[in-house]
């Protein structure tokens, strides 16, 4: 009989044959050899058993290796690994299909939403717009859907723009995600901006037609409007920060924020005032609309508008100068420009900050390629990137550095009016300074000081600090190189600024100080929520519950603004009536005492004149501004003083020659005459 490891193919043969590699004969007298099963191998002829790939580390194999049936070596990798050009099994990158074993470097197949640069690339990358990447093998094409192209399928080719697919139009994709879609549906995309623009024009036209009533109504409720505007501004700033934080987080590879809060943020994303995000500029250009195009559009447009406005006011000023017109229009124009910049500064600064950071990608045999993180179509080794980064460096000086600095300098010039030195030596009260500041002509002469009116005098600079905080949380975060750096940075900034807000309480209104403090907590809680998502510390249900809690908080804050506006109106009405009544009594007493002294002493030729019908007038030739028109009811004059019962001031007539009084009888003239005043019968 043939020994184990050998076999005799024909009965009566005089020799035995060794089993070939990849097969074995476990017993003697075998008429044939069995092939090794999958994951086993027989490297030598005449094997009596097969070796298991995962157990043969000494032979250079291990748990990552496997084989097909009848193999003499472990020439395949398990389904979670791939074999490189050196025959070594390595773990598949996340995003590569792991449903089948035996994958080689050139046959790696990516999942939808994942991009691979070349067949020899060892790394794969998540597409910024996942629906643009269909996945698969590189040999079957670029892996991009129709209408998209470039690295990571980031760019929409001419004739396509970034939008949501329309299933009714036959476009394939998730309707809740963004991808390149045909410009044929651009009319649908324009509906939102057009409707919003029409509504804005209607509001402007109505405001112009009703401007006189609107001005009068505003004057009657000025304080309520100012408080409401400040509250809405705080809400606007907070939502702008949160929306941009969400965008930066996902751009750095963070996990997507879960519903329902993500849906809410998508609905209020217009608060970023980023026109590039809402208008399909790609459909207006014959070439691709790149990050450079967006940078120049958003950064140069405000400067062009400012230049045009200043030129217009200069021409108007020259014309008014000849006619003696207003000379402060340029101050107003520049102040209005700074108010505009206040709204769009974060989105412009974010765009500027995104113009520098490049990301390296594995391009296989071609080596490492670097592309702009904000626009994969821009190669960081080209002249286009050099020009863009140089231009962005100038815009950094203009916007994130220049705008707050200019506001600070302009406010610094009026710091003594906004924060008088008398506050610190005890001669002035903060309440009096705040009240006088509202009526001061400074707001008309230097409208930039309106940036300081919502804050207590010592915090006249606080709006500049608020700008810096917004910039740190939005464009500052865009400069970070990784998700970890971004999270640590924004978390640190939000905590520090929250403490500053709590300790300073800078607003004139206690409600606004508390409200902005709550807004700071809203930002911090959102950052912590994103941190929980990235760390996988909660379940899917937990993510949804936290998301719902954040949404509830936002809605309650919005309702709080309306409740406060209503209560403020009622409170101010009551306070105003009380103040007017008290002021009325004080003014009457003061004027009556002053007139009584004049009548009693006859100082300076004071004259009481009779106007008929029991009415008298008082003339003061030395001080015509003190002439009063009063109604004196039950008036009696004494020799040394005047006592009056139930007097009521009707009007103060500055610069006029006197007024009329009514008394109980003509005997008042005799009393006045005996007091030394000249009585004139008119």
C-alpha cells in the first residue's frame, strides 16, 4: 500500500505518486489526493494534511489571509482586507466594499459616497457631496454621477448646478441630499430668491408710501422697537453662528447633525446671507463657478457698493455745499455700510479664511496631490491658488481684521460722550447718562455710535467684542486643520465668551443681558451635541432626543422675544404715564414759583397784562424764554409771595412776548399791582 501523502492511480501499479501541492492524502493506500479546502494550503508535494492560513504566522501568513480550494499558498485576503502589490494583506479603508474576499489593490471597489483617485491608491475619501459619488471600481470610470466631476466629484460641470434631485424629472438620488443636477430645473431654484426679493420690494415700497405714519409710530414706540431689534439681532447672530458651525463641522468630516434640529437649521440657513449657497451661479457661467469666483463676488461687492455710495454722496455734498445743504451724509453712508457689514461679516470672513487650507490626497503612482479643502477643483500647486491666497490675504485685512478695527476707532473718538468721566468721580449717574445719550445729537452727527447705545456706558466697545466672538466661532474655526482641532477651538471660545457675558452683563436692558447669555448657552450646547455625535457616546434614539431638545429650546427663545416685546410695551406705557405725571407736577411747581417771584417782587419790569374775560398775561422783558402761557384757577396774590391752587401748565412759548392767564376775578390785577408789577390793560 502507498504511504500517506502518496497515492496509486491504477490498481497493481508498481509505484506510488506524491500528492501535488495544494492536495493531500491523509491515509495509506489512497487512490487519489484531496484538494485543500478554502482557507487551507499545502505548500509541499506529498502532504498528509493541509495547513490553515490564519495559523501560519511563521510562514508570513495570519488571520488576514485565506485561499481558494486546492491552493499551495495563501494568495488571498479575507473580505475585510486587500492585498497590495507586495502580496501583503492590509485592512481595507473604511468605505471600501467588504462583501467578498480576495480583493487586490487594483480591484478595490468603493461604496457610494466614497471616492478613490487611482487604481494604485491605498486610501479612499468621503465625498463632500456624497450623492455625486456612485462608487465602484476605478476601471469602470471616474465614479462620479452625470453632471459632476473633478477630485471627489466636487465640481458641477457646465450645465449643472448644486441642488436637490427631482424624482419626477427622472433624476436619480436622495431628495434630501445635495448633488449636481441639470440647469433645466433652474427655474425651480430661482423661485425662493425671486419670491423673497419680491416680498422685500413690497415691504420697501409700503414703508416708503407710509413713511410718515411709520416714522410717527416709531417715535411713539422707539424704546420697544430698539429692544425688539436688539433681541432679534442677538437671535440672528446666534443662529448664524450655529448654522456656520454645522457647516464647518461637516466639512471637517464630522458626523451629520440628526433630525429634527438639522431640519430646523436647514430652514434657517438663509440667515448666513450667503448668496452663493442659494443662487445657482454655475448656470450663469460658461465655465465652472469656483471658490475663487465666489470669493471675489462676495468680498468685492460690498466694497463696490460702498465706493458708489460715497461717490454719490460726494457729488451730492458738492451740490449741497453750494446751496448750504447737509454735510454729514458721508458719515451716515459709512455707518450704514458698517451695519451691512455687521450682518454679512461672518460669511465673507469664512469665505476668505477657506482660501488657504489645502488637503493632501493619495493619487497612487502619481504621488500626493494637494487641493483646496473648500474647493477640490483648485490645485494648490497652481498659479490660480497663488493668486487666490494673495487676494484672500488682502481681504483678511479688510474684513475680519479691518471692519472691527474701524468700528473700534470710530467709537473711540466718541468714548467721552458715550462714557463720560463723571461716572467715575460720582458727579453723574449711569441712568442719567443712558437717558441723555438717547436724546443726544451725537446719534445724528455720528450715527456709528448706535453700535454702543444698547450697552451700558462703560461697555461702549462691546459690539466690537461681539464681532470678534462671531469671527472666532465661524471663520476662525475654518482655519483649523482637523475635526479635533476645530472642536477644541470652538468649545474653548464658547466657554470663555459665555463666562465673559455672564460676568459683565453689558446690556442696558437686564432682559437683553439674560437673553444673550441664554444664546451663548445655545451655542455651547450645540457644540457639545456635535461632540457627542462624533464620539458615538449616545444611541440613535438619544441623538434624536437631544436634537429635539435643542429645537424646543430655540422655539421657546423665539417665543420669549414676542412675550418680552408685549410686556415691555405695557410696562413702558405705565412707566411713561407715571413719569409724565410726575414731570408735569414738577414743571408746574417750578414755573409757578418762578412767576410768583417775578410778580411778587416786580423784578426787571415784570408786567401783568389784562386780556379781557378774566385772562391775564405775564411779560418778562429780561428773559423772554421764561414767558409762559398758563391757566390759573383759583389764584390769589400776596404781597411777598404767590400761592396757586390746581395750576396746569399748558404751553411754554420760547422766544414769544408773553402768554395769557385766567384768574377768578379782575382783583388779581390789583394784587399784582400792589406787589410792584406793572399792570397793562389790553
